[in-house]
């Protein structure tokens, strides 16, 4: 077989490589889809790491310490959230992150992910003592992040859904479900600029 002019590989070899590449691509896609969205979150972590300025704000904690904190809850996305905390345990993005594909009329942004053994418990305790926030809500949700205006993101400890709370409207009027799990939420974040 003679290679085609300017290509360097015989036509049959190119056909084989094309079929092989297609099979590999299908295999990768099927395996990503078969697993949960942790893979997507990992890819997005790289995007955020490479593009934005961020500061880790919490002290490093072992995965075991973090898992002990969440032991009594079994919500969707729990493992991904524990992985995130064990890797970063609190992040501040001075330029903010944008929540992509928001179905709401408001632009949603994330400035700070709360750290365990710090902001997360402190803000959760403050919310539990706030008479304007129903006890039923604070017993089934935990705060995980906020934006520059003080609006917060919380995880539902039963379903794993991530909700956004507009502080000016409160609960329940200002509560919007923004993701079905932490993985989905984190993977939808993009740099502001």
C-alpha cells in the first residue's frame, strides 16, 4: 500500500485508527456516564485551578475527619463533597465564579466555599439561632458557600440538592434549587472572566 500524498499513513491504517479512536472515545464516555459525576467535577476542578485566582481558607483535614462529620447523613453527592473538602477545605475566589446554565432570572455567583471546622459550622450555628430561618430547614440543610452579596448555597442533607437562598427574600420565597448534587453544582461553575 502506498501512503496518500501528504498524509503519511496508508488509507487502511487511517481507517483502523479512526475505528480504534471511535471505540476508545465510546468507552471513555460510557465509563464516565456509568460513574457518578465526580469525574466531571474533577475535570472542572482543573478548569478552575488553571484559570482563576483562588485562596484556600481552611486548615487541611483528613478525609476520615471530614467523613466523621457527615456520618449521620447519606445524601446524593456526599462522597464528592467530602472529596472536595479533603482537597481544598474552603476556597475564596476574589474574582468570583459564575454558576453556568442558571434557570433563574438572577445571575448566580460563588465567592466562597466554606471550610469545615470554621465557617461551615459557624454559619450553620448562626442560621440555627436565627428566628427567621425555620428549624426544619436548618436541621435538613447545611451551608456550603456564598456569593459577594451574602446569598448562600446550602446542601439538602436528605436529597443532596444544592439550593441558593436570596437573603432579601428569605425562606421559603428566596430558595431556589440549583443542582441535584454537589458534583453537578461544582461542575457548572465557571470563571467570571
